[in-house]
C-alpha cells in the first residue's frame, strides 16, 4: 500500500490520478492533497477520499473551504505547505501535478527526502532542470515521468545504456490549430484554442499545445530527464496521438510506445513502476479500426515557439527560466482576453531577446529571474 500525496488534485492530471487511486484501493491511499482556488472541485474529493492533510493556495481559500467542510482535517496554506506535505514521513509517492513553476521547491524537497516522485509538472524541469537532476542524482531518486511522451521514452529506453541511444523522437499532435495557416491564426479566440482534437487537458497546456510551446517545453524536459543533447532530440507531427514517442538506437532499431490517448495510463505506470497492474476503465488500442497513422515534418516557421524552446535549451543558464515565465504570463493574458494568440509568441521572443543570460544559476537566481521576467512580461504586454 502506497500513501500518495497529490499536488494539484483539482486539475486535469489531478482528477485522473484520483481515478487511478480509486480503481486500486488495494495499492494506493490518498494521504494529502493540494489545490489552488477551486473549492467546488476540492470538496467532493475531500469528502470521498478523506485525505489527512489539505493544502489550499491561501488563507482566503482555506476559510471558504472550512465553512463548507464537515470533519476534522489539517488544512495549511502556501508554497511552504506544498513542501511540508511532500516531505511528510507518511508520504511514499509525490505526484506533482500543479501547473507552473510554483511546483519547483516541493519537487526539490521531496527528492532530498528520497520520496518516489511522479512528475507531470513540466515547468519545474524547464525552469530549473539542472538543479532537479543534480539533486535526483545526489539522492539516487528516479524521477518518474507522467507526461505521455516522456513515459513512452522511459519505457522504450527500458534502462538501456546511454551510449546506445541515437536519438529521441517526440511526437506532436499539432494542437487545436494544426490545420490553420499563419494568417488564420490572427483571428483565433480563446474558445477555439481550448478545443484540442485528441486530449482533454487543463487550459494552460491546451494553449501551449496550440502554440507548440508544449512540445518545446517537452524537448527541454526530455533533455533533462534522459540526459540527451538537444541535437539528438527530434520532433515530428503525428496527428492521431497513438505513438506517444520513440527512441532510435545506434543499430537503427526504433522502439515506440503506443496506446489510446488516455493520461491514466502514464499516471498509473508512474505510480506502480517498475510493476504494471490492470487498468479496467481504459480502452485497448484497436489499430485495425484506426487503420492509418500520419506523420509530418515540423514546420518551425509555422510554430516559432518550438524553435524558441530549442534555442533557450541550447543557450541554457537562465534562458529556459525566461522562456517558461514569459510563456506562463503570456498564456494567462491570452486566456483572460488581454492579448491576441499571436502576441503570445511575440512576448516570449521579446523577453528572450532582451535577457542577459546567467550561466549555472542557483535556486535564488532562478527564482529572482522568474519573478523579474513575470513583471517585465506584464509591462511589455501592456504596450502591445
Ligand atoms: P490544470 O490547470 O487542470 O490543473 C492545475 C492544478 O494546479 C489545479 O489543481 C490548480 O488548482 C493547481 N494550481 C494552479 N496554480 C496554482 C498555484 N499558484 N498554487 C497552487 N496550486 C495551483 O492543469 P493540468 O492538470 O492540465 O496540468 C498540470 C501539469 O501537468 C502542468 O505542468 C502540465 O503541463 C502537465 N501535464 C498535463 C497534461 C494533461 O493531460 N493535462 C499532460 C502532460 C503534462 P485550482 O484549479 O484549484 O486553482
Ligand atoms: Mg505531453
């Protein structure tokens, strides 16, 4: 029986993690959860799973929750509280499914306490991948990817030695606007962007998929998780999202992981690794009825954010922190109707161009560059 601490329980990955926990009461128990502001979604989770600890974003949310909750729960608040439940002696597995770089310190602390860490929160690896991986090596912690592409690569690599690897091939669905021209992108709306053809996900990552920044973040995530040079990471468009990613070895063997698009599969694997257990509610893959799979070269001029992410990754230092923070602000402004879709990439490019890179940043430097970039992004966007 594993005690699970779930950060971001009210989100898309959070709710699917709860499905996995509920399907296997003999394997998992929900020990603690965190959520941001969504009390309406948090309440039924708490009533059903009765976690011992609950973290809410701030005191205001905590008070709102308390007035609606019956029963005796330990409710704490803030970013430090995320760390507190992540390293609690009763936590066996930390599932980090918050959105954004707010998840960074909890990941680092959980690694220091040698917890099993299942990570969906890709912004953590983008903003401070070198720090996370250094700690993971120092404390011999295996970071288990939840992101479907990285779960696929992890399974395809299957522990093979690094020098046999020729390249990693990440697949990209193309997002909500894959069939639109650059011209048509000028007029797209928030609701158009949120309409993803294959996956139902949180708002931020759905917009990231439409700009292709999601794949860009995943390139940086793959670089850190699998210690692979950017030159050995390729992205191809694959609209059906059936092949979740592939690995090519030096003998030209290509190993892929396939499945219907269902995040519960990689979530469950990260919880049961190295074991596998059945997953009753998921559909099995029917290749005959799918009949055809399609692949296409990525068009970097159509999707400039993918190029920005490769650039930021290769430049290194604080540049990925700037890329990530600028993107988080830009997507938030787009979702609030304050900037247009194509202004997302414009904002990111402008902040990257004006950034003076600091090599090998420590945690304080990363946090201050992250905050500075967010302020600059808001100022720059107000001039658009
Ligand atoms: P959602 O937006 O659906 O959920 C985000 C969760 O984080 C919610 O529980 C939210 O709380 C909480 N949260 C947001 N901001 C804060 C904050 N400042 N402090 C504390 N908690 C906060 O996101 P997803 O589930 O889609 O994605 C989560 C992570 O997983 C992201 O990093 C994403 O890139 C990654 N991922 C997601 C996939 C998917 O299929 N959805 C696939 C692969 C990776 P509340 O809503 O209560 O405010
Ligand atoms: Mg993914």
